[in-house]
């Protein structure tokens, strides 16, 4: 029997690197420093609020654009923490996770043939979403240790067909924050080309060493072009919840809501109630969480450096990256990651997984430190073994 052809966008794709590495870790009993999720469950007070809402409030469809209490909580939270002025009824949309928000942005803001600029290495979902929407992915390659784009790179990447730029700050996997001067440079190109900026800011509260997050809506020139995407998963260390927020001009929110209504339509009501509660927790509660993660980062970094690994700066996110050549390891990231999980019992993520296949080499691996001290110490031991076996 001949079977119908399937959509070619997915033809060359396997499961995501995160799923692949987590499965290998399970299979081999490896310490999993690959997929980015916290080892212990997130904010208990937020989980309790969800449990109460599950039993005491409605479990039927929530409003398509989000529950009123959550829309208000999102606007207030960003007013308080990032000095943004948002009208909850006009400038906010609740989605089923940041990934749905990304899909709604790409599907509703570009048309087939439009070019979308992404900065490589970039989060794995971006390119397949753009391709599925008929867009053309234009890659700008960034390099360690600063991972910054230059004016010359932007001048080369932008064209009359550029309709969108996708950025991530704090960045997964590079961990760097976009500084205000880089926002100003990017804004100049976006305004000149009338290109939207979809800014994935899910890690906005996970920043270290007193750094300050600057998001797309903090650049006044981008008020009409910027789409800010946030996520309860990272704010409350509850990555399984999949509750995302979009903040943008009324025009863009209205347009994105049209895509959202046919993607997931609405988001589970008990989770929205709990996230609204969580967003009203004091700033000190979020600071406590970031400080604990910073401690974990420092523990992992110190342990790795003692073992002779060279790490790259980690400004935010759950991740710390190792520079393989500077650590004396002459393998590409993919080979190191596969051998480390199979031969040394530790799962990691190669940064090549965030790049188009066949591009310039990027021998860097990503480790997740949102783990207990015991797990991190076991991970360091296993990486010591990996280094011994693989140098
Ligand atoms: N955001 C997570 C990471 O970077 C992965 C999410 C997923 O598995 N799709 O590790």
C-alpha cells in the first residue's frame, strides 16, 4: 500500500536533543545534567494554590485570552519588576507554555516567503516553527565567549524580506543577557525594516551576580514591534505546567490571539489561578530562588574547574557551558555528549544541537545545574571520568 506523503518539514527531524539525552540517561542510569528541569519540585505555595483551585473552582474552559485575574497579575508583575506599563485587557495573552506563544507569534506574524532572523546557537523549536509557517530562516552565527551580534552581521542578515527577528534573553543555551546597547542596535534595524522582534524571555528571573534583565519592551523604539514571551515554568520552577504569557501592543496581541484560539484555545484554569497567586509573591521570594541557583552554578563551576574543565560565563538560566578545546578535549560536542553518557554515566547537551547541521563546529557542551548538591557532586565525579577517558 502506498502511504500519503507527510509534511517534509519534519522529515529530517528525530526527537529533540533533550528527549534523546533524557532517554539515554534513563536507559544507562546516568546522572542527568542534560534537559533543563529542576530536580526538586517548584514553589510549594503555588502548587498548593493550584490544588485548591482544582477542587474549589471551575474546571471548564478558561477565557480564550486568559483569566482576568492572571492577565492583571502579569501586567502588575512586569510593572513592578521591569517598569513596563501594560493594560491587562489589551497587552497580555495567556498561552499553554512559551512554546505555544512562540508558535502563535510565528504563525500569525509572518507569511510564506518572509525571512526570519535567528541567532545561532538558538533554542531548538525556532527553526521548525518558522519552516512550518513557510518562512525562511536566516541564521546569524554568534561565538563564545561573548556571543554578541555586530552591526556588520545585522547589516548582512537584514533584507527587504525580513519580517521578524527571534531572540532569547537570558539566552538558552549561551546564558548571556542582551545588554541595552545591543537592544538599541537591533531596534535600529527592526524599525528600518518594519520587522517584529519575538523575544523569548522565559529566564528573565533567573539571572545572577546582580545583573539586570532588559527585555524587548524596555526598548521604547520596539513598543509596536516587540513581543515579550514569559513562562510560569521558569518563574516558579514548574516546567511541567506549560503556562506562558505574551506581552505586546494591542495590535500584535489581537493578531496572536487569532492563532492561539486555534492552537490550544485556552489554558488550564487551576494553573492560571495558581500562577496569578504566585506572581503576587514578594520580590524576595524570587530573589531567594535565584540565589539558590547561583550557589548551584558556583558549586558546579568550582568542581569542574578543579577537574581541569574550562567553563564559559553563566549570566543566567539553569545552565553552565564547558569549552571542550580549552578543556583539552579534542572532540566535537555531539561525540563528547554521546560518549560521556554511555561511557562515564553523565548526560549533557551539545550546543551543536542548537545549530543547523553541517555548519561551523561549536565544541561546547551545556550542563544543567538546577540540581541538588549531591547530584551535582556525582555529576562532577562522572565528568572527571569522562575527561580521563576522552582526552
Ligand atoms: N527548555 C528545556 C531545555 O533547554 C527543554 C525543554 C524540552 O525538553 N523541550 O533543556
